[in-house]
């Protein structure tokens, strides 16, 4: 694959009643990408991953804890988490849409 174009705005506009929080839209061996959605008050069930991970908060507000260190996050926040480090979003104040990048591709 030499190029992949994704319309993130169109993805965000998709409304679904499915209980899926993460929707992958790109997978190549070197990386994968998707959108992660958390609703106000929702619990983030993720556990440490075997890949390095980056998050970009598109909208919404909440807290993010990495290995015991907590920060408030909102639109424009960019977060990096090294592989196998405990992390999660919590105290979600507004529905959040988050762009997620894994390198290499996330192992399902």
C-alpha cells in the first residue's frame, strides 16, 4: 500500500448503536489506525498493548492516566504511551472521539 486516504470527519459523523468503542480503518504491518469513542461517564476497558501507541483527542474531555501519572485531556491533546505501560482514559466529562495509532500494527 502506497497511500490510504481516510475521511475522519465522515467517520465521526457515522452514528451507530453498536457497542464497539474502537473502529480500525488502517492496517499495515508497520502500523494500524482507528477511532476510539468513549461516552460521558463510560469506563475505558483497555489493558496494556504490545505496541507503542499514540492518541490525538479530536473532541471531548476527560482524564488520562499513564503508569500512575494523570493529566486532564481535551481537544488537541496528543499522547504517547510506550508498549506494555498501564494507561486509560477515565472521568469522561464529555463524549470523546480519539484518533489512535499503533506501531507496529495492533495485534488483535
